[in-house]
C-alpha cells in the first residue's frame, strides 16, 4: 500500500481518527507522518511515546499495569540464583535470563501469565486424526476429577454415572 499523501513510498503508519462520529483514515509513509506531526515527539502525538513494536515491549508494558502482588521486590531486589537476572531488569526488557527465572519470580510472573494465557498451565493441542487415544485419556482425567468432586459433595447418582463413563472409556481405549 502506498502513502496516501506522497503516493511514492510504502505506507507504514496507519492512522484512524474519529471526531463526532466521523471516521478519517490515513495511510502514510514515515516521512509524511512526521510532516503531519504524527511522529513528532515535540508536539502532541498519539504515537510520540511508543517505541517500535516488539514482544518485549508488550510484556514490559503489561508489567506496568499489574496490581501489586504484595511483594516488596524493590527493597529485596528479587534475583535469580542461577543467572543473576533481577526482576527489575525483567520488567525493563520483558525477557527472562534463564529457565530457572520462572521459579525465582513465580509470585510475580503467575498473575502476568494468567492474564495473557488465561491459565498458568499449558496442555498443548491434540492432533485430530491421530489424537483419539490422547483425547480419551484427557477426558478420563477430567471425569475422574469430576467424580472426586461428586463424591465429596455426596452426589452419589452423579458419581455413579461418571464412574460408568470412565469404565466405558477405559475399556474402549485402555488405561
């Protein structure tokens, strides 16, 4: 897509403005966007405070909006015992130093991971064509958890149905 203004360079800035319900869209090259004042940090600009997009910038930005977890990491200066990465450095860069940083910063990372992924565990995907047994095993695990809950709640009829369903699946797919 070419710049709407100069019609020469590729448009890299896509600007949408809505005023009183009237939508105006501009696709500009970087040079024309600067001429329009959209990238000039000396004047008010919606883009003035943004660095080029990166996953690290996204994570670092999300970190600034997390509620305080009660940790006093500023005073304690949380640090990974393995690589020496500090939590403050992670907040700046959005990158961890090693795999053990996850354990060192678990109290601070878990809310962030839950916010991004919806949970802190990753189960992966199961292939549709060859994943029948895996899907059945996962379903059996889920049914066993429901069965345990039903027994605790003394919902014995529901527990019996779940038990029968588990037996049926185990018979069909093996344990």
